[in-house]
């Protein structure tokens, strides 16, 4: 890991995410970039529908965006000078666009970021549940690992990570990154299999799959199988039980029409808990 991108909207959640990102950057010796996306209110307007002339409209737009950019850059510079960031000398970037999550994705992919760390408020309204929050959309649309932070952190230290999976072939794709990440903090990984009425695996078979997964790796591991009516609820209850500092799951990247349908487990975790969630891409 060499580059970590932190989208910043100057909210309390993004400030918390930034503190965690700083710890990750220090431990991995990565370069940190603070990115603020300004939404251009004029991008959806056209001159024929406005009482302004095209020349006046352009002048107003340029003046407005220049002022907002100056203000955003000034705030980013103050953030970059926070004591916990000074030694990292973070890069600050302000860009303008019509869609926050698209601009974040474009920057992350164009500049080959190795990880995205961002705050999220979760999906709360019917529209958000259908379309997803910016954080959820980014989780779904990129192959770059994404760490979302939905609540206050007692500490930026990470001691216990819950890796929830069915422990089929997809677990082998997500686990190497998660294991390497845990190694940065010398954290214990709890491998968790949630059995539901519709998706049940005998305990001994599930344990066998988990043992098979970790046999080639070095680290601190603990295996658990739990029953629950819903997968997301079962994960959160277990995480609270062991006082987890982070959740980790494999995420299928979406494209085409399917991009509008969110993964119910991801959506549920973002809605049910503020525990940081690390999503790692699983190829189709």
C-alpha cells in the first residue's frame, strides 16, 4: 500500500475517518491525499431556461466556484496542519463536478490509489436505500479497497477485526488483503460464518473451510459460527459481543443496470453499525 485517498466534506464523520486514515498511513508508510469535491450548482442549468444571459451566467459561475474553491482549500490546509497529520505532509486536492461519488471514483482510479477511507452516515431514507449513500456507491463500483467509518471511534488502534464470509472461493480473493491489513496493527482476525435458515452449513464443515483458508497464512485468528435470522444482524451482534474495532467483507463490483441494486448485507451493515467497514473487491 502506497497511496491512501480520504474524501473530506468537513463533517464530523469525515474528520473521524481522517484520523483513522492517518494511523493507517503511518503504519503502512503511505502517501495521504485529502480530496474535497465541490458540487457545481450550475452544471444542471442551461442558458435558455435562465433569466441571465450566457455571458453573465458564465461570469457568475466562475466567480462563485473560485470563491468556494479558495474557501475549501483554506480549510483543507488547516486540516493538513493538524498535529496528527503534520508528519505525513498530506496532499490536498479540490475538484468540481456534478456527482460526488463519481468524482471520488475518477480521482481514485486515475491516480491509482491503493485504498479509500471515508466517513458515511449510512442509508436512512427510501431513496438512499435504493441508490445508496456516496460511500456505498463507491464500495460497489470500485475494485479499490474501501474503508468506511460511520461513527465515533474510541481509539484509532485496531485490535479485533471480524471477517464475515461464506468461506467459499470468494473468501480466498478477499482474505490476503484483509490479513495484510490486520498485520499492520497486529490485530486478531475473527473468521465468522453466519448460518441462516436459507443458507446453512454444518458447524464442523464451516470450521473446516475456515481452517483451510488460514493454513497458509501467519497471524492471530479465531473461528466462530453463529445462527441468525439475518446475516447483517448476526454480524453486528457478534462484532458487538467481541468489541470489534473493524468489520471486513468481500464486495462484488457492480456495473451496468445492476449498479442500482445494492448488496443487502453491505447496506445493512452501514445502517446497523458505526463500526468501520472494510470492503475488498471480489472478482466475478
